[in-house]
């Protein structure tokens, strides 16, 4: 960094920035409309005639500034839009998950054709294969005579019967 103090009448970028800063307030405003002009009458610099080159450079700097502001605005709008899109995508996913979740979507899932499994009675410790009787949510009147309503060995209640691991099935 150079130690030189910006010269308000110079033409280097920092000089011009210093000049702009002396003339305008709120240079970081979102819109160029919000940039305020300060000390219009009292600023001695304004009384000085500007060279063509100075005017040109200052115009360029100002243009660049406005461009950057417009760019910033655009970016902001984009992130807002992106945010909205992301949100709607998330909502969609959420709805999809809801529809796929067995609790909410398929209260009427048919269990009539469920396969036989291996079971072990907790009372008599005997193993057997088949299905434990259950009411199908979609066909509540359907009954399957072969389904067990109790332990086939000791007639113990079904809540004592535990399903065995898959590999034994
Ligand atoms: Zn069914
Ligand atoms: Zn039993």
C-alpha cells in the first residue's frame, strides 16, 4: 500500500474514489438513487473546472459503480429466486416422503398375501412355520383358516409367539 494520501484533485483511481466520497454520501447504497450528494455548494472542488480527461475517468468510475450496483441487485434477486426454487423442491420432497411413508399413505395395505415365516413359541419354545392370523386392513372380513391364532403345540396366545430371523424362514 502506498502511503500517499489520496489527492482529491488527482486522476488515479484512489484519488477519484476520494473525490467521489467527498461529493457523495452513501456510496454503498443498493441503488444509485440512494446515493446522496453532499456539500454541493460548499465543496470547493466543484468550483474547479474539470479537465476532459478527469470528466471521462470520473464518468467511467461512476458507470462502473452503477454497473456493480445493478449486478449486486441482480445477484440478490437470483439468490432469492434460487432460494424459492430450493424451498419448493424441498416441499415436494417432503410431500413425496409423506406419500411414501407407510403410516400415512397406505393405511389400507393388503396383508392377505404375506409369506409364511418361522415362529417360535415363547411358552413351549417350539418352532413352527406359517402365518400368524391378522386382520387385513383392506379386507377385514377375509379369514385364512391355515393362519395360527394360537401356538399349535401348547395353544399359548399369539403374543407369546415371536417371529424368527429371516434366514430361518
Ligand atoms: Zn387383503
Ligand atoms: Zn407353544
